[in-house]
C-alpha cells in the first residue's frame, strides 16, 4: 500500500471512531475474545493501535505515526500493547487498574486491612488514610453507610490509600454527608492536611501563627486581586512560563463523583451544558466539548496546552473517579482558553483560569468573574433553581458550614483553590532534585508538582502552588504561593553560573 493510501486509510479510521470510542474498545477488549492480530484487517489494526496508544501513551501519538507502518509492524505493535495491558493487569478478568474501580481484597470483604495498615504506619511515609483509619476508627464505622446519595462506606473511603500506600492522602468522600458521617476519621485527616486549621473552631492560622477569623463573605468576595498584598520579583517573572488558578466545586443535588456513576455524571454534564450556553460575558463565553464526541486534533491540542485531564490514573481509578469513563466527562473553554472548566474529572467541576506569563492578578480576576457566571447559571438551571424541589434556593455549590466548599478529596476542601505557576529553575532541579524542592516548598505552605501536573515527571519546569486550602482567604493562598516562588527564585539565582 502506498503511504498516501495508508494515510487516507488511517485518517478514515480516526474519523470513524472518536478517541473515546477507541479508548473504550481497548479498555473493554476482553482478553478472551480478542481476535488474533494477524487475522485482523489493516484498518482494525490501526484502530486498535490508536486506541492502546490513547491509553498507554496518553494520546500522544497521532494518525500519521501509524500511517507508514506495514501490516507486520502493525501486528507487532498490537501484540506488544496487548502484552503491556496484560502485564499491568492485577488479576484475570477485565479489570483495568488505570480505569476500573478495583477494591482491595480485605476492603472488598469489609475487613480491616490490618497488615497493610500496620505496614503503612510503620513506614517512613504514611498516607493520611492509614494514619487516621486506626482499628478503633474502623470498628466504629465499618457497618455504617453515609446518609447521603452515595451510601458511602469507610471501606470505599480508604481504598486508594490501601491499594497505593505511597499516596499522600489516600481517602475520598462519596457524598457531602460523608465528611460528617465519618467524622472521627475525616476530621483528623482534614486537620492533618490543612495545617493550622481547626475543625473545632473552624478557623485557620495566619502567616504569623495566630488564628485567623472565620472566613467572611463569599468565595467571590475573597477572590479580589486588589487584596493580594505581595508581588512577584522581577527574577521570578522572568522564569515563570505560565500561571493557572483553579477552584474545585461540586453541584448541590448530586453525589460526589467517587460515589456517583455514569448516570449521575451524565446529568451533571447536561446541566452544565445549559449553564455554559447561557454565559454572555464576551471574555468568558465559549463552548463545551464532551470527551466522547471531541475530535482527536482537539483533544491533542487541549492536552498539549495543559487544558485537559486525561484519566488513566491508577490512584484516581481506585477512588472511583473513572467509573463509567468517559461518560459525562468534558471540557469547556473560551476561544483563547483563558477560562477553562473541567467537567466530571474528580470533582463535578474544576473552574480554571490560566495563561502564559505571570499575570497572577489578571488570572485571578478571570477566575472570579468566571466562577460568578457559572454560579449564576446554576441558580437558573440547576436543582437549586425553580424546578429544584428540596434543593430550591440552596447554594449552587455544595458548602459545609465549617470549612466551605465540599470536594471529594480532603486536599481540596475549603476554598478548593490551587494557584500555581510553572517555573523554570534548572539549576535547583539539578542541585536539589524534585523531592527537596517539594519539601522546601511544604515548609512554606506550598508544594511542587511535575511539568504536566500531579504524578508527572519534571521535564523542564516545576509547578509551584499553595498546599493548604482551608480557613484562609483565597487571596492569602496566592500570597503564600508568590512568597514561596520569590524565595525559590532567590535560591536558584544564588547558584550562579549563568542561565
Ligand atoms: P489540579 O490540581 O487542577 O488537578 P494537576 O496537577 O492535576 O492540577 O494539573 C492539571 C493540569 O494543569 C496539568 O496539565 C498541568 O500541567 C496543568 N497546570 C498546572 N499548573 C499549571 C500552570 N501554572 N501553567 C500551565 N499549566 C498548568
Ligand atoms: Mg489533579
């Protein structure tokens, strides 16, 4: 086959299936029912290779990468991907650890995973799940289900931390009620993560070590750029590649995603579609795209631009984030992608403002306006609106009286806000390595992440962001981030030796 003909064939395959369909073909490709690769048509081989690469290469390959392969090479590619898939399978059957919810053996029997918990607690690093889910706490709650929509259990709550003990947090809520229903477990987790916050008083601690007053006003009021009292240094501005600030929110009237399913995610996506269609502000308005109908080019551009989530994360899968993937998942963005929303990743919605450069204040102001627009839209269209029955008139976003916004992961509770810059600090990366950069940031209430977000490698840039999120007004969290970045840049500059 000529390369042109192959190219045409390859693109016709990509046109025929959406990326998500390809992904599903692979995920649900039952090992017992697989056709022998050598007997498949070239078009099917290309489709299967493309599907696997969407999963294992995180969609980084394009149609043209396969267009010039011979049939033998395609067969070899399919077989090697299948082997990779089988090697990463935990047990026989169809469960895919990267997407399916696999419950750890003892937890599946509702038994305390004592040996694993003891080992985790004895290790140098202990997840907050292992630290706080003691035998005593387990015995107290093991037969309890949450009073909310998810009928959540402690076994489900600690699954990701039990399966992956190296996680930092390792526990999740399935509905907003879970946080209080299992409070002897969750409250200590919350206080351990959000250093300085007290669940008893509902107050955080300021930079001077003194308690802050309870948060006043709405998130909107506190997202006021004029209140940010510090600036990035000139050297920091030079090194910053891009800035992104996001808040996590969940919609009143639904279970949180770890406790939801395809149907609940689908309803949320349909509601948000209406909300986005109603945004009128020309700076914010845009379009929503669903994962299952997006074109491959569009998906690739969004991934490359850091505007999209990918799924395919074992820890998230163990929390239930990926249940019924890709149903109901999507992304909204305005044309210049300065205002982006993730739909049904972990939380129902991630409201994101981002841009190249270091304009923290400008981006904060977009975030504030965008949050307002989404919130207004939900009041008109959501369960909290006129048709909302028992939810009528409630806050459109789930809120807790003590700590603020409700999210499914303890790390995001409160403001739900993570403000980050991607910064180039090559000398420190070499001299200190990522671990030390992160631990130094933690001393300053910030954290470091890799070049493509959480659980990613450091390639050329490091993400620095605020770490805690409760009990401190949003603008102060950005001050934490700015102070930490200014400090780290001074350390980078001290190393000298040119750029
Ligand atoms: P979140 O806390 O929102 O889940 P992740 O660490 O999972 O964040 O990252 C989500 C995406 O956002 C990734 O693609 C990451 O590279 C991107 N991202 C994070 N911070 C920045 C930034 N300052 N500039 C550009 N992209 C960013
Ligand atoms: Mg994330």
